[in-house]
C-alpha cells in the first residue's frame, strides 16, 4: 500500500475528485517528491463500496480495507496479495450466504501473507486462497472457530 498526496482534490473543478474516493480501485501515475509520493493522473476503475449489493456487503468491504490500512506499512510491492485482495473484495461485494465466515477467512489469508498467521495452522480445505467457487456450507463449526482464533491471535500478536 502506498500513500500519496493529491493537491486540491476536494475542489469542484478538480478532475481527480471522484477518482480519489475511499474503496476505489484506480490506475494512477505517481511522482516521487521530496516529501513523499504525489498523484499525477488518475483513472477510477471500480468503487467496491458503491458496487456492493447491500449493507452487509458494504460492511465486508469496509472491514477488509480497515485491515489493510491497519497492517500495511511501507512501500513493499506485493502483486500476488494485491490480486488476491481485488478478487476477495469483488467476491465480498456480491451476495454471499456465509458472509461472516468468508470475510474472516479473507482477513486471515491477508494476515498469513503478511506473516502474522502460519498457513500450516489453517484447516487443509481452507489453505487454498481462491474464494471463487468456495463451498462454505461444507465447513464445520470447528473450522470457523479455528479461523476466528487465528484472526484474534494475529491481531493481538501484531500490537497494531
């Protein structure tokens, strides 16, 4: 994750105004300045919050982005993690029967990629990081408790 400054983005005449909203996937050109990164040109591709099907889906999108803001520091590239997050947020913004479980599983996978969770502790059926076609009805309450335990342990260990 990278933080960048955009000048006068809130002004009505700004062309970047609508592209710089929260929860938006953008294509952006950045310039490294003395004080940090600056936004050059920007193109909005998708706003996951606005595309979410209902209030629960918007809550899932917000929850994933909060986790990202909390745990991502620095400027290290992670293209595989980025692709996973885009796929997961697209999936969570649609209708899901077991939304809470998928949301927690997504967050645990993100934390595992960042090194806060050991992948070997995940149940074997949940170690696959693709959410598309995931049959959430075949998982037991034990799996759900394991995911919740891993999440709370990772958050407490991180001290963030």
